C-alpha cells in the first residue's frame, strides 16, 4: 500500500467517543431527562489536589514513567523522542531521538517504554516499543519492535541500541504497545487488534481470537499476535513457562483483547490491563496466563446487552466489499450473541465502563465510551483509603478514574476533570503527586458534557498534588 493513502480522518469517529459514566451502575442514567446531560456525570470526591502544568509542547506524549533518577520519562509518539523531564523545573532533556521510528497514523510511532527494575543499580536498560517500516522500498510494511537502549548517566543519553523482538505485525489502527516489567523479571507487551472488523477496516477479519500455529512460531512469523498480551524474556525469546494454547507455546500470554493501552502490575504481583471499547464496554481486566478476554465475540460481560459481534468479512452471499459500514448491520453479515459463545477460558472484566442495555440508541445519545488509555496501580499510604486502587486515564471523558481494589464492588470515581485527553499516568514515590500526559490533538468532553476538539492543555505533562481530605462534617 502506498505510504500516503491512509489519513487520520478514518479515526475521527473513534476519537470522538464521548464519556458517559461508569460500569453497569450507570445504566439508569442512559435515559436522559430533558435538562440532564448524561455525559456530565462527574464524581465529587472529597480529596483535594492542586494542579500544575509541569511542561507542555510535547509531540503526542504517550508514555510517562517515574524514573529512579527523579525524572519523568516520556515517549513522544510523533516526536519520536524519549524525553526526561525534571518535575520541579519542567526542564526537559532529550535522551534519544529514534530516526528509525515510522509514524504516519494515529496509533503508530514511538509508544511504550519500560525501565529495567535494576535501573541505576547495575542494569541501566530502557526498553521501548515502536513502529518501523520493514519494507526497504517505496511500499509500506508497518511493523513493531521492542528495542533496548543503555543509559549513560554521565551524558544522560541513551545509546547502544539492541533489537529485542522485531517483525511484530502492527495495523493501521488499535496499536496498543504498552510494555511493562513483571515481578518475574519478564517483559509484558500489549498488542491491539489492528482495528480489524471496524470502521475503515471492516472487511479485514479480526484475529484477536486466533492463536499461533506451531509452524508460525518455528518460522518466527508472529501473525497470530494481534489482540494479545505477550510475555518475553529480556533477550526476546519465549519463556519456557509461558502458557500453551492447543499445545503451542509462543509469546502469547493472554488473548481476546481489543486495544489494550493500559498495563501495570500491582503490589499483589498481579497484572492489570485496560482496553478501549467499541461504542460501549471499556474494560479493566486482571490478566492471567492462558486466559481469553473475549474480544471480538464478547465485549465487557457476557450479558447479551448492547454489543453483538457482527463479522463483516464473512458476509455472504453479498461480499463485504459491496457493503457500507455502519450501525445498521446488513442481514448478510453473520452475528453471534454473547450467550451463544462457549469459551472455557473466558475471563470477565474486573470493571466495565459504559455497559448499556440492548435498548441503548447511540443515535440519540452518541457514542459514549470513556476511551481508556494508560493505567497505574496506586499502592501508597499517602492518600488515606486509596491503596490499593487502579488509576486509569480517560481520553474522551477527560478524567482519571479510580477503582478501589480493596472494595471492588464500589463504582469508579472520577478525578481531575478537564477538557483534555489523558493518555497515561505516573505516580511519584511519595504517593502525593500524580502525573498525567495529555494528547496534543483529538476530541474530549467539556465540563458540561459536550464534545469538543478544543483541548485546554494539549501535549502537556500535568502534576496533581494531594493536599488533604476535608471531613464531610466541615461546615
Ligand atoms: Ca473482554
Ligand atoms: Ca457484553
């Protein structure tokens, strides 16, 4: 495909997702009264914070991580740079610019970053995940790789690039590519479903349920890695205790994912993940080895609510290419109810966002996912009652959600509501400062609940400092 064919425009509807509210508890809010905007349902939690823009002008910051050097490490997706930012002064230092990054779309470029657990204690390694063009000629072959750099504290530069795992398929949409270290010393990496069976790519079969064949693994053909969480050794090889699927061992750790942009381990040693839903059912999951998270046959819970899988590429007798994609699914497109799916290893989400009944009419209310992105597990005693909680960034909602892991039945609370798209989060070791990076472009929700393309803090690093929790009995 020529490099110039794809444009950002095919993503505008997905990027325009609006926020409604959280979890199945929000169902009652779907039918709005004449004066109630259902998108403007923000929590009013008691904790107070001050807000400060630490630095701005980043070119689509995608990952923010607190480093043991006291700096925030940020990847710029379209800027193709790893930048270190001093949180006190906002001064930024470019650690490396990666010319090899190939970026033309909304979900490619320089993405994930993970610091070695022994960083500045003997293993000064930084792992990044990014897209590159594997075709040496004018054609385009978008692939993803994980590369290791070595940090030199004297020059404050990243050098000695070493490719760890290359040739991972990376589609035109739904790129995921978050990477984290596990307490087991392995690297975990998320892969999106390429946006297949959706919008401009509706005639491309979705492969999130496909599992690698032995011959593919032997040939190092990673085509079965779409819509998966991967687990790898630090040299890129397949850990010998990875799960087997149909007898085949690969990098695949779990499957059935849509666009898992959030990935983090908690203090309990468990892996948590967030993924951006299609129209409904953003998910926060607890990821376990060998499990199936349902997509694209099950979205959110297996509850036969609004979401029903429609397999456009299997349309017959009318071929998919003759169909126009839309909410009205033609009768030639096979549909599968969630209750008709039998996945022995299906694992339901820990929490869903905007789970709505089958009577939900998006024409009246609009598309309303929170558009979940980066996720962190808060495990500090600094804010009373928070540990342990999941913090997850909402892009279209313009909030940070907190999900208590101690009281998992509690509805998520919203914090830091702004007319911004929060892409990723980091927590300082003192537990009092929470950092967010924001998208440079895109649509989000105003405080009153209207969709807007005007962002207040585009491409910024924002600091929220905890200042206390006034008691509710105060006058
Ligand atoms: Ca799922
Ligand atoms: Ca469902």
